[in-house]
């Protein structure tokens, strides 16, 4: 079957891109100062294109791995609807174009971070860390934490504590979020010989580490409020959301799976973890909007 636009769109990992675009937009809207709507739209578009390009390069490099995993066998490259060289060139085109436009139209510092985020995801995580160490998602999680930082820089042109904290929140959120998925798709990673934490270090270690990261996430998530970078709307929301996140992680961290286990606590945590990030960053923007309107101090 010949490739069509749907195959190329699938290469961009649209489900992942939604979260990338949303957190980047929230970082841009929550940043102090202002940005022209056209420039702001351009910045978010560049971040989306870069994420799509990185996703395409990830699929190009991991085509043989995806073919071995039930969860990814339906992707364009394992199905043979796109040639590997076309996927590679598509990814390079999106990535290169997004960085150049970001630099020329928005800010070169934002473009530099955007370029590094693509390099980090494709080279450091996909090519180097993922096939070699069970800490792959811990270190590699930095790639998904860059969007709000880049969105903030697009407005301010500088790196301050607030965008660094937003980066750190997503960085700390990533392991329990991803390991909840990895625990129930463990056979997939075993078939592909990928040393994800449950496969390489075992379930007990993975569950305990997920709990540790969730415990650390709670105080970290409210730190922007404690340092005066946000108001009570964000602070209270972060406290409640992170407390629920921890409450859902506790049964995951303390239980042991058995044969025929439906992995309901893990699936529940994974689903909530996505909602958590959307609501948390939404509260960040709402807090900023209400503060600008003078509703809250």
C-alpha cells in the first residue's frame, strides 16, 4: 500500500504531541510579559513540528523494535506503508524547519533549546539510553519536559527559576507515569529486548521507585507557589492533584502482580497521570489570567 498523509501524520505521534503542545502553550501563556499572537502561534507551531519530527525519527530508528511489540505493530513502518528513508527524511525536515523558523521568527535561545530537545529525544534517549539501561525513561524523560520551558523562553527570552521548575515537575512525573504503562506491557518490552525498568530491575524495584518519585513530586509541584511564582489557584490545585497522584501510586507501589492480573491500579494511575498534567498546567494558566485581571493578588 502506498503511503498517504495519514501515515505521515501517524509518524508524528499525535497523541504524544497533544500533551507537548498543551504544556508548551501553558508555559507561553503563564510567562510574564506579552507576545504578539502571531509570534506566539508560530512558537507553538514550531514546538509541535519539532515534536512530530522527533517522533518520526524515533519510529524510523525503532522500526524493527516496533514490529516485535503488539502495542506498536500497527505503526506505518512495521506495516510497510512508508519506506524507512521517507520516514527519516520527513523527521529531519520537520525538525530542521521548526528550529530555523523558531530562531528567525521568535527567539534564538528558544530555538537552541528546541534543537537540543529533539537531539536529546532522538539521539540520547532513542538511540543511546533506551536499548542500554533501565534508567532510560528517567534520564530520557527530560525530552518531554522541555516544551513549557521553551514556551516560557519564547516570551521572556531568558531562563529563570519558574520555567526550570515546570521542567522539573514533568521530569519527576515521567517515571511513575511511564512505568505504570511499562508494568502492564512488560511482555512487549521483553519480546523487543528493551531493558525497561520492570524487565531489567524487576517489578518490586519499579514499583518502589514509582512511589519514591510520586512522593517527591508532591512538594516539587507546589514549589512555584511557595516561591511566589504563582498564586493560590495553582498552589491549591497542585496540592490536591499531587496528593491524588500519590494516593493512586501507593497501591501500585505496594502490590505485587499475579498471573492473570488485570493491572487495574496501574491502568488507573496511567490514565490519571495524563489528566494530572493537563489539569495542573491548566491551573497554572488560570492562575496567571486571574492575576492579570486583578481577581487574585
